[in-house]
C-alpha cells in the first residue's frame, strides 16, 4: 500500500473519533477497556460448517415456543409477548431483517422478525424481544442491552436442547450468529489498536502497521482490505463492538449457571437503570481483564463436522 494512502488513515480515524465522542460516549471513553476485553479472545477458526435443512417452525408456533421460554423467566413476559403479537407490535416479515424500532417522541415500538418459517425466527424473536423488554426512557447502554439479549438467546438454545432438538439442529440454528460474532471479533482486534493509537498519541506512525500485523497475527492482505474499507465507509464500524462485548459478557454471566429467573433479574436491573447492580450481577467476582477467558474460540467457531447429517 502506498505511503500516501497510509497518510489518509489517521485523518479518517480522527473523523470517526469525533463521531464516537458525540454518538457513542461509552465506546469513546472506555475504548481501552473494550480493547482489553477482546484483545485476548482467541481468533476463531471456521471449521466443520454444517449444511442442510433448518428445523421448520411456523410463525404461530414460534410465538408459542418463545412464550413458553419467557414464562420460565417471568410469567408477565409471556403475557407481554402474546399481547404485543395480538396488537401487531411483533410482526413477521419475509423481506425485512429482524430488529426493533422505537419512536422516541411517542415511546411506541415495533419488533420485526425475518419470517423464514424455521427455528431461526424463534431464536431471533427471543433476542429482539428482550431488547423490547428492557426499553426505558433513559439512554440505553447498548453494550448491556446486547448482553441481556445474547444471554437470552444462548439460554433459549439450551431450552431447545432440553426439548429434544439435536446438536445438529442447534448448531445450524446458531451458525449464522457465530459467523457474525467471529467477523466482528476479527475486525475489532485489527481496528481498535489504530483508534487507540490515534486517540492517545494524536497520530499513527508508519511502523505501527507492521507492529499490528505481528501483534494480532493478521496477514498484510487482511490489513490492506480493512484499511481500504475504513477509507471508503462513511460510518465508523466500531458499533459492532456492542455485539462482541455483549457476547463476552453474556458468557461471563452464563459461567455461573444462571436460571431463567436470573435472566429476568438482570433484564429488570437494566430496565430500571440500575447499572451498578447490573454490572455486579453480570461480572460476579471477575474483573474486566478476566472476562475474555469465558469466550473461547469454540464460541465463535462452527461445531465439528461430525454433526453434519449424511
């Protein structure tokens, strides 16, 4: 890559740092801790990709299955889901991605689930509906709301396991999500050092790129591709840290074998803006320097090939 191109990188990162300062003060203020959290997370290896039909599930059966799981957490959650579905606040749409939309002025919301008539739509409903359950009138901490939704999603997978779904089915159900987390982790491990270098020193020296290649064990090609992407995009892609941090913190919480009632407790703590209590419940006796150990490369890697149906 030409030196002229490298000279453009600090300017673009500085532009994105100003964006972060205004739009995502959590990331801007705690960038070093975010990096510390994911730095030691193992780079995933994509092996044993499962191919085959997904377990089928109708829209109505997805609602009932998720309602059964929610009842284990808190019976009012089940009623909330059923009422929201009845009142068209939860809709299934085959041409839209799953997500939640909230109108700030009215406080109204709508949960949209990508309709594909498979078990995936139930898994995504769990994730998005917990975002709905901890909505409040405060500025949401987007790391922590992802932590709750990812915890719920992983506990839902265990719920399906107990209901008799095979490891093949569950692997296939989670495979797309694992790929998202894996790609996010790779990108963050590459880009966060650049942002930190610019933020702390005001510039990025020429030799820093070579140090980064050696430090993060990335290829020059990957570095080049990501730097090109950085220069071409109009949005800082660091917003994906919310999912990766959320996953790592979810695994930390799950290491203590919580119950569905514990999931409801952390959800209510977040909903009521009790952040200190929330963090204490999630982290337990672990420090921010330790939590990476709970998310190993197996969490971001596809299960072994023996789960492939033949």
